[in-house]
């Protein structure tokens, strides 16, 4: 991951977490970003198999694009973004 991408990712989430921490979920209600910490969410650095084992089969798997390759798995209440096969971020779905 390039330094610019790393800095952008840290700014998007607002905090950088060590592996094994609680998950940060970025929620954007009404356009104002809010970081919500989930006690039992996907954590940065988890592998795809670990996410699938813990949270089950995602509703949607969006193929990787770009370099480094970034892919997304959509679950009912959140999406998980991966770089290669590791979690970058989990983002809460907007209430419908």
C-alpha cells in the first residue's frame, strides 16, 4: 500500500487500529462522518477466510479493482473492504 493510500485510509476511518482490536465502522448519516466501534465486527488485518468463518457468506462479493487490488463484501448491515485478502475497513450500511 502506498503512503498516500495509507494516509487516505487512516483519514477515512479517523483512527488506525492494531490487529485484534475492536472494529471501527464509519457511518455517514446526513453527510457527517461518524466512527462507530463494534464489539464484534471484522477487524483490520483479518483474512477473507476468517471473515467468512466468523460472519458467514456475504450477500455480494464485488471483484477487486485497481492496484493494489481492493474488493468488497456486502453483508446485511455492513460492507467489508479488502486489500488483497486482508480487511482494510468495515463500513456500516445506511439505514433504509
